[in-house]
């Protein structure tokens, strides 16, 4: 790109309206310029009309659309305004990619302890893919059958960042953290019986990991883990 072209593109970004007031939402159109990825919509608690209106304005500005915790009803409303939007049922994500995000440099591996953890794992996986990262899925490799994880040692070691999703006692991130050099992002899930306290047991277990290089996000926050992993993978 020439200096003049770069100057013109930067001027267009900076002179564009930084936010758009819809009454019920202030859309941050400068998020891409500041953070490298557009504003993401948290679908839970929003009406179908609100979700569709926000999505339409994000796409109208040429940005990638990502709506998390979205229902099928919200998707149908969004699709009326954005016909080429896609819905990922397991991840509960609506997305439409605009090709504006540069590719990450390596692979983000997502390891899930059990099948019950897959909704959170898929939220992380789809988010990472929309943020233009190569993603490797490694599912149902919990500590109750450790041999399943050890069979994938080469995949674990080749990943630039690993997201580990687990409920119950939350032991899997510590195991993975002791096997690999790369950073591990632990995601506790609300999966488990009574004394798991909706994921608090897994959260506390992960926060108390003795394996170095393990960071922890909030309960069921696959999206947050993917954001951190993507930032690392784009360094």
C-alpha cells in the first residue's frame, strides 16, 4: 500500500462516526481500529428486534458480525436483515465474516474434558475461527481416561495456544499445563453434580493449579478464552 493510500484509509476510519446511537444501544464502530476486531454482541437478554437492528448496522459498516449466546429466534430475525449470516447451534453463535481480520500465526487447540462441555468448547472454537485463527478440536479427553489425552501429545505440543474446557473438579488444565510449553487458558464449566456449585469447584481448582502458565477465565466463558487466545496468536 502506498503512503497516500494508507493516509486516505486512516482518514476515512477516523472521520467516520465512532459510535452509532440506536436508542437502546451505542454501537462502537471504532472497535476494529482500536482492538483489531469489531464489537461483539452478547445476545442473551436482548430482544430479537434489538439483536437484528444491531447486527444490521455492524454489517452495514463492513464489519465482521459475531453474536454470542444467541437463540434460534434471534438468528431468524438477524437473517431477515443479514441474509448470509450463519448460526452455530451448539455454540449458540450468529456470525458473518467480512474478511477484515488478519490470520493468526499458529493453531489454537481447544481441549474439552467431556461431551457435556462441548457447548462452551464450541463457543470458544467458533469465536476463534471467526477471529481468523486455525483451530484444532480435541474433545472428550478428561482425566477419567488420561490415555485419551496422551495419544494427542503431538497435537498439544504443536499448538501455539491451548484452551482447556472442563467442569466437575476442573483438573484437566493442570494436566495439560504440565505437558506443554505454550500458554494454557482454562475455562471452568457449570457441568457437574451438586457440590460442583455450578462451576465454582472447577473455577477454584483451576485458580489453584500448580502448573505454570495456566490462566483462568470466568465460568462458561468460552468467548473470553478465545479472545485471549486470538490476541496471543496474532502477536
